C-alpha cells in the first residue's frame, strides 16, 4: 500500500504583520514609512491638542539657569583656591562666563512667561499661541519652563542623537515629541510658527535661524512669521548682515526679516505689535494685556 507523504512540520513562528515588524520598520526599505510617520503622528497630536499657532524659541542648549551657574562658580572658586593649576583656573574662567550668559536663560524664561500669560488672557484657551522649543536643556528648557510657570502648554520637539538629549521636565507631556529626522523636525518648527525668537547659540541655533530666513526670503513658509534676534551685542558680533548686503549676496530689503531685541519686555511688545498685523490672528488680539 502506497504511503502518503508527510505534511511539512508546522513552524512555531507565526507570520508577523509588516507594520509591526521592528526589523522591517527600521530597515532602509521602510524609510518612507518612518518619514511619513514623523509627519502624521505629530500632526495628529497637535490637532488633538487643538494647537493653532506657536512661538518658537531657539538658542544654546549649554546655557545654565542662574542658580546652577552660581553654584558652578562657587565650586570652581573652591577648587582653584590656593591651586595655580591651569585646569582649575580655566574652569573658573569658564564658570564665570557661564554665569554671565545665564542671564539669557532667565530672560528667555521671563519672555516665555509673558507670551503665555498674554495668550491665556485672550480667552482663546491654552492652545491658541503656544511656546515651542527643541525640548532639551538651556534656552529650550527656559522657554518651556516660563510657559509652564505661566500655566500654559508648551511643545518640545526633541531629536534622537548619538549622545542622548533628554527632554526637559517642563514640556507638556502630551506635546513632547521625539524625531529621528532633522528635516521633519524642522517642518514642525516652521509649519505652525507665527514667530521665532533666537537667543545666542551655536551651530544648531544658526542652522535653524538661517533655515527660517531662507524660507521667509523665498516665501516658502506659506505665512508671515516674526523673527527676533535676542541679544544685539552677541548677534552684531556673530553675524554681519550688513557685510552680506555690501557683498551683494542679500538685498537691503532682506534686513527687514530680522529685528534685534534686548529685554523680555521690548521683545514681547514688538512681538505683540507684529502679531496684531497678522490677519490670521488679529481678531483674537483685541483685548489689552493685563
């Protein structure tokens, strides 16, 4: 009698849905899916939170709050006392510089507080004009902190880096984002932004500033945005826009894209005036700031 062939052994491993396969989703072939996810997922969360407009803060991640900077100076003074080592004296000098720069942290915090209080006073809810930062330390933390202390929402658009940048504790939890791709993060900085306030910073700050300037100059942003450079002494040393005009690489008209400001109150008043001219938000900006 002829024997029937044996059925193949059943695999104990069940097939996996492609979109649930971590190996596939992390592969180069699935890059378009990851890019699309970094557009759709933030869009979904921002819509759910009913965020309408943002004021974006950029600046150095290395700046300390004043109390932390003062503590660093005290520690450096103690370590250098009676010690003429160049390392100790270099640290003392760096600590003193950090203390001087800490004023920008405190002023970013104060400015974010002013903007948030004003927005809440418009009776359009916590979502009307929301402070947004890169979600990390330094100026980013100061902006989220000021908004939180004023009782408002704030957004953190963090980025996954080889050296992990932790989210600061002041970001509204439901508005705390993490991106793999810088260009998708930049999209979400720009798309809802009605204003950009740029404090002293390094490569990342300059990258974001000039990205915004290019979008504004080429009218690719899709709407008007106010750009304020905070700290005129720093910015006049760091960037000579006049040199670019003299060289013919930008026009004199392009200088109108940026304004220099030096105090939280002057920055706030200028921002408020500019936003009142924006047709998209003008109707809600009729009530005086208390």
